[in-house]
């Protein structure tokens, strides 16, 4: 079994971690999915910086805003990467 792709997401989405991981696993091998918080702030800036650093290291990085991942009821919106 190939290693899972990385998923980095804000703590507010931890209940949806497994579903975000499914999205990440739909990406090419070795990819990283970074889910950004809805609002600007230190956490979003840190995750944006992480995405830039990983991309600079040659990783394939996909970023999504949390508001595109969640439905109005807080559930994961699928399929996002189809």
C-alpha cells in the first residue's frame, strides 16, 4: 500500500479529518493538501507559509479554503477535486 498523502488542516476541521484525508489521497502520490482557515490571521499565515515551503522543496501542494471544504451545515463538500 502506498503511503498516504499529507493533509494539513485547521483544528476546527479535525472532525472532518478522515474525509479531508480522502481528498488528499485522491491527489497524485506525494502530494500535500493544505486546508486554510476561513479568516485571515496567524494560523492562516502559518499554513500559507507551510504550503510555500513545501512547494519550494518540490512537493505538489494543493490549498483549499475551509469555506470551500465545508457545506453550510459544516459537512465536507464532495467532490472538490474531481
